[in-house]
C-alpha cells in the first residue's frame, strides 16, 4: 500500500494518491490531472476512483478530466447531486482498492455532502483518515460556506451538524489514526490552521480546540463561528463549477498559451478590454510595467488573490510574466476557475520596452525613509492594507486600515490628490493594492518596502499594544 500527499502551497491544498495491488485512488485532485496519471502509469497502476470529499469552494477540481482520461469512477458521499455521472456512496459503505478498503464516513457540517474516507490496510486495521474540510490540523472547516449555495442553511445549523459529525463519526476513531486533511495554514477554508499537514487523531483530540471532549454543542457553535469574515468572492463560483462541470483544462491551457508580440498584445488589450495581469515579483513590477496593468505576484498566494480580487470569473485576461512561466500562470489561474486567459506578452517586459512602448512606475521607499518623512510631516497618512485581524493585532497608531481583500468594496474614501504611504506585512500585498488603484486613477500612492515587518523593526513609529489574533482570516 502506498499513500502520498500531493501538497500545493499556493492553495494550501492537499490531494492524495493511494495505491494497492495495481489499483489507485485520487482524493480531491487539482485541475491539471496529468501528474496523477503519470504517477499511476509509472507504478503500473490503474486509477479506479476519484474520491471527492465535498464540492470545493477554493479550487476547481480535476475530477471530470481525470475520469474521462482514465475511466475512473467519480465518487461523492450522500447529499451530493452534481450534473454529471458519478457514484453516490452510502454512509459506512466500503470501497475495495486492491488489497485495502476505503470506508465512507458522511460528515456534514462544513457542507452537507462533506464526506471523510477511512483507509483500512490489508489486515483491516484503520490507518488513515482523509478528512477533507471536516477536520484540519488545529481547526475544523468553517460552517458558513454552504449557506451561500442553499438559503435554508445557516452557519449555526451547519456548525451544529459539524459538532455531531465530529463527536459521532471522527472522535470515536482510534488515536493512532493519521489525519490527512484537505488544507493547511493559509487556506481560507478554516480560521487558524496549523502549518503541519498531517497529525495523529489522538494528538488532535488533545490540542484541537474543536475536539475538546467536554465541549457542549452551544460552546462549539460559538467558538467555531467566532472570527469568521466573508469568504473570498470566488468561492461560490468555484462551487458551481464543481457541481455543474468545468471546461477541460487542456482547452483552457491551449487558449491561454497564445504568444503575442507587443503590437498584438496592445491591440488585443484595446480591442477586447481584457485585464492586463502582471505576475512578476512586486519589487520588479514597481520599476516598470505596462500602464493600467495590475500586479499579483506568482511567487506569493497567487491563485487565491486572483480569485479574491478579480470579480468577474469570466473576465478575459492578458498575461505579463517572466519568460518561461506562462504555462505555470495559466495553470494556477485555472485552479480557481479563471479560464479566460487569451494570451501572453511574448518576451515579457523586455520585449515591450525594446518595442518602445510606454511604461509606468511606482515610487517605493524604505521604512526608514517613511520615518524621516513623518518627522517633518507627522500627518502624512499611512495605509495599512493587511487583513482586519492583522491590523487589530498590532499597527502604527494612526495608520488607516484599508484591507486589500475588500478593495472592490473599499470602505475607506481616498483623496486622489493626497499622497498615501502604503504597507502590508512584507511588501507583496501593498504593490497589488497600489497597482489596482493606480489603474483606477490614484497616482499618489507610495509603496513602503518590507511592510509592517520593517516598520516595526525601524523602532521609530508608535505602535499599538500587541494582541494575539483570534483568527487568521
């Protein structure tokens, strides 16, 4: 028997490959399925099952492509009703995979179709729990997502279901069982997950706040719902794509991998109204970029920020990347349902500059320089674009909080004629924020390199007292 976690850091997502005696199962596959097929072929195995723990909100699954290319059966637990052929597994049903067994555990709460898969080895011993978004390491799945899909559900009702699922389906299992969750730290599917991506169930019973043996249902509901904020806007859109079926990844990739000369790129932008997305590093972007393009760096939490900030999932997009990273960019965007990439700038910014095309820049200063400015201009406004929870934990005393994640419904009114000094935690989000607003006509936003980390280390700013955050959302 082989069990392999295939972890994708950008999405903080874990897919799983299980193999026994020439048969394999893939749990919660990503959009691009060839790596799973290659892995099975290398081992001489046939993919028998595509096991889905629930209708994912944070990424588009590759279940349809994988089933079509391998003949594997797509399996969901009870309550799932997708618009394609699948096998509806019953609660406690056992699926044979080579010499091992996978038991279906229906665990509603995160969503009503949420299902865990309990792996039994060749001797029938329970060895692993693939817990989806029901149980994370240090946390449990947030119970407010499915209510966006079904109006008769509330987060309290879902939390109550989750409480019962954990108490009656998960906690009675043996302590030495290995928990294999669908997500880790950085995912918006839970409030405050551990950076660890596996653990024993016994240790989780000791350390996970949601698994306290003496916790009442009312206490659970209160604790699991405290600190929740609105989920990213793309979440319900991804759920619908997973229910109804998405376009083949092969077609998405073929469409996106259209190399455009600077002239053709410029013409396409003008003719289609496509969004120009520059995925280079923020410190490179600020030095020179195509006017009105926005920056979301590929080397950060790229796909979730694309989903959070580009409101129209069907928006046509033109890419500016470092040469050689075009396919990676199209792939990672497709994981969250942004399938309408129509081409990329061939040769990148070097080709654009060589063609004599116009470029724009963003002023960027250090925390020390900002401190110097504040000595002579104490009212110079500072914009802190970190999440509300980060800001509440600790911030410059007179800084204004304008979180990047709500920029499309920005609660702060800015004066286009007033300079603002913008920082995040480390420099990634502040450039995204400035690039978006610059495309909207705000040309007096100055980036503070190194973010709050450097601001704090400078030792020249008055800060609020540190408060441990209750959530990382």
